[in-house]
C-alpha cells in the first residue's frame, strides 16, 4: 500500500503524538464548558482548540469539539476515558475521546465516473487526506489500473438486480474489521438497509445536486429541464431514505440558460470532487457531530 513519504509521516506523527480530540453533545445547561475544561486541566491536558454551539441556551442541544495535548496520551487514553465517564454521566453526554495520530481506514466505492475517486487519491498521496485507503470496490473494472498504480487493492464486484444481495455480502466480507469509513465516490448503486446497519453514520455519499432539490437519478437532466440558475453538489451521510441523510457539506456555482446538460455535468464534476473531499476530511478530523438528521460541523 502507498504511504506518505517517511519525512511527511514522521512530521504527521510528531505533530499529533500527544494530541487528543473530544466530541460532546448533550442537553444544554450552565457549567458544561467549565466542567470539561476543569477535567482536562486536572489531568494535565492543555486545550489547543475549542469549538462549541448551542441550538438554544434554554433547553436546546449543546455541541462541543476540543483538541488538547496531553503527555503520553496513548498510555493514558483509557484512564482519561474512564475518569471522564463521571463528568459525562452528570451532564447526560454522548461523547468520545480519540487520539489524533490514529489514522482512520477508508474504503472507496466507485462505478465508472473517476473524478471524485481521483481527487481523493491525489489528496491522499500528497498527505492532505490523513487516512489509510485500504481498498477500492467497484461494480465495474474500468478504474482497476488507475487504482492499482497507487498500490491500493481493487475489487471488482458486479452488481445487478438479480445478484445484489450476494454482491453486498461479498462487499461486507471484504470490509469486515478493516475499515472505519466508506466513501461513495459516485457509486451508482443504492445500499440496502442491511448493509447500512453495519456502518451507522459511517458511509459518506456525494450527490450531484444541491439537496433537497433533484433527488435520485439524473439530477443534471432534472436541473436542465427546470432551468435552474445554480447547480451544486451535496456530501451527506447515507441513510435508508434515498439522498436524505444528514448533510455534511454543499456548494454551488451559477449557470445560465446557455448551458446544456453536458456543460452542467462538466461544471458539476468540479463541485462534486471539492465537496466530497472536504466532507471526508472533516469526518477524518472528527469535526462532524450528528444529531437526529442534521450535522454540526466545526471546520
């Protein structure tokens, strides 16, 4: 498998050696920030970055992301989690503490369109995408040579209406215990509820329209018929409801009546690749908190 250069990898490890991330969501009430800050201080941690948001200070939901440095975090992480449990219980928190240096493992699903896949591969190779791409799975063989040139395993699993269940079973067997995130980089298949149950809020899709407009197939054709003046793309977590999962990132570009469907698609590809890469990076850096069918993103 392709890795970062030794210099870049050592620099990444050095920067994040003792860096931790804490994600919190809970009912809002006074004292949350104070309690968390005091807890970290009492354990010798130094807060390097802190973001917070309340949906309503009077009975709303509170969201918080903290990056902190703590000497020998790897050796003390379990102790930290155990001790924080008492604070979390008092405030009814959903929370996690992760080590920043631990790179998440990604599987990319793709069909025939290569632009989103290539953007992720280029960012990964250059060190911008801090993850390990452990495999690419496709229902077509078209991208095999490209992917394998990066040293990444490529699995061609054809999918049809008749064999969909068997194909998904093969995919799940390949993924089992090996990935933390699945990225649908223009994978033109609908994942079954059975598949999604294995990866709750662990599958990111790029939809080639500004949702909730033009859900489903051929959104550029739909946009052209509607005569839109803006086209866009949406990166979202995948749920059982088609193109309706929590939205992570969106972007748009202005168009005019002079653009035909192919021109819309060409412009749209540039938006898609940027939006998907941005959303994946935010997920990898633990900047996305999901609550109900929405996200709070601290970019």
